[in-house]
C-alpha cells in the first residue's frame, strides 16, 4: 500500500491524540508476569502484590531522644531556676531494655530508639539535664510525652502498607525491608529491543565522515528504558535498506516490543514506515503532537513495533510522554507552574515546548528545533500546551520535569 494521501485513504488511524497513542501502545504490550527478587535488587521495579507489615514499627514504645525517661507528672514546673531532681534507677539502651520499673521520683537513663521503662511516660533530653553523681539528675525543664514514639505508630503488624502497582523507589525499598520483607514479588521486566535506523547514523567512538551523525538515540533511549525498569535488547543501528531493517528486527529475538528510531516520516528513504505499512501491521501513524508527530505504532510478525521519529529531541519527547507511561503503567508526572513568558499555541497539536524553571516560574527555552539536542539537556522541563490553548505570561501551565 502506498503512503496515504488524498488519493489513497489510509487503512489505519492517523493523527491520533497523545492519550490514544499511549493507550494503543499499552494495549499491544504483553503481560510480563511476575518474579520474586531480593528487596535490595528491586529498585525501579513495580510491586506485583500488596505488601503487609510482618512486624510493628516501632516494635515497642521508645524514646526519640538521648536523655532520661520519667513520669511527666514528677517534672511539671521544672526550669533553669527551679530544677527538679530525680533518682536514676537504671538504663535502657536500644537492644538492651531496662527490665525493672521506675516509680515516682525515679528515672532511667535512655537512648534514642530504646524502649521506655515501665512506669515512665516522658523524656527529658541530656541537654536539659545536670548530673548530680551517677544516681541522680536535675531536670532544667519538664519532661515531654511528645518525645516518645508509640509502638506501631509508623506501621502495625498485619497492616497493608504498600499496594500492588507501586513503583519501588529507594525510600520504598527501605520501607519494604522495615516491614520485614527480604524479597518482593514484582512485575517481570519488559524486554525492549532498541534499534536506530539511518545510513548516516554511526556508533559512538568512531571518527565521523561528512554527513554522518553519532547514534545518540540508542544511548539516550537505552538509558530511559533502564530508568523505566525495562531490560534492553540493544540492536545497534541499521542502514536505510528494507532488507537490513528486516535482518535487524529478526535479531529482536524474544523481546516483548521493538522500539526503533528514524525512518517514519515522509521521505523516500523512510523505510521503517514502508516496511510496516506494506508488509507489517500499522495501528496508527502520526500523533497530534510536536515534537514527535511522525511516530508510528504497528507490528512485525507478531512483535509490537513502536517507530519513534529520528530527530533526537522528538524521539526522547515521544518516549517521555507516550512510551514510558505505556511501558510502566505510570502516568506522566506534571507540576502546575506559572509561565514567565508566552508559549506558542498549535491549532491541532499538543505542544511540548522545552522550558527552563527559575524562581518557581517557567520560561520558553527559545530554540525549539527537533535537532537541537542540547536544548533537552539545558532546558530541564517541558511545558505542555494543549491543542488550541493560548498561554500568556502569568498563566498556569502543566510542566513535565526531564
Ligand atoms: N516533508 C516532511 N518532512 C518531514 C516531516 C513532515 O511531516 N513532512 N516531518 C518532520 C518531522 S516532524 C520529523 S520528527 C522528522 C522525523 O523523520 P524520521 O523519523 O523519518 O527520521 P529520519 O529522517 O530518519 O531522521 C531525522 C533526523 O534525525 C537524525 N537521526 C536519526 N537517527 C538518529 C540517531 N539514532 N541518533 C542521532 N540522530 C539521529 C537524522 O540524522 C536526521 O537529521 O521528519 C521531518 N520531516
Ligand atoms: O516531530 Mo518533528 O519533531 O516536530 O521535528
């Protein structure tokens, strides 16, 4: 089938919205299943089941400070000029609690994380104590019940603390460990084959001849796939020849999805497009967005294929707003910020303009060409301007952090 034009209507949807593109890609991805891994190895993975606390934290009511534990009622009115004197009857350390009981007028020396002694309900920190020999102290202020951490106040044994679908960030790995888990069941990583296309594309580390360009897409997209918790099957780059593309795709092996860059726009040598339109399958071609409009979703012999545009900025932006959310099931995170400059409106496309953030406001980066790779590195953010929406300085806009 020829490239669609007014004389040849397409047999597939064209000019889909960003949301439609995301949903259509997600629908083509296989369910990766689950696996159990050590919590320490689970950074970036997604929980496959709820995580219940196996223990309570704190496991006992304990002190939040180094000082003494005593009865608050004994210490009311204590001050620098009216110190209150208490008898020291023991010591409670983390892992070595005091086993006796403190009575009225008595206290125990206590350290952060150590269980409260029976009979005590408040803490006075060392900074507010004056030692009077080994067995007595003077309090220069009243002891505080607020410096006690109640048993189970963080979480209680049996409580569901983390829900299935939660991405495991570093604080969540610490939490899973504290809940009592050494392993977690997570979604298996999707295997994503990655292929750059283009006669001019050259592997990094080799001298460039005239007209050639380093394969920055493989490196940038590969890193983004790792960040998204995927396993990358690197296919390197293939020249603009249909047979070479077919050979490269054949090396995708058991990948769950193939991600390509280049060769999907309107040119004579855009063979990724031709391969899928003529001999593969197309789910959609072109998305109502800029940059990244030429993106194409299809399939080749049962393998889902997402064709990113070759322009470096376009491929990374499409990855960010369509591919990553589909692969991870996590929505694109946005902030609301005030625009310090106007942002250009496109009548029929959602624009993702590169922008800088200063003083809590967002400004147009200026150079919005899709080949200006340093703009993505310098800008740090994308401002989302929905189809037809006008954005003046002072308006609030959605911002994606890069
Ligand atoms: N007549 C039209 N021309 C173009 C249109 C259009 O609608 N009508 N769309 C433009 C848009 S928008 C984009 S985006 C590009 C996308 O084109 P392709 O996906 O076919 O990409 P290529 O032509 O293969 O390459 C474009 C550009 O990117 C460089 N490139 C490619 N691969 C890599 C790589 N792995 N690493 C670094 N740089 C790469 C390549 O050298 C080209 O400069 O089409 C517009 N044209
Ligand atoms: O998708 Mo293109 O990115 O506008 O150059």
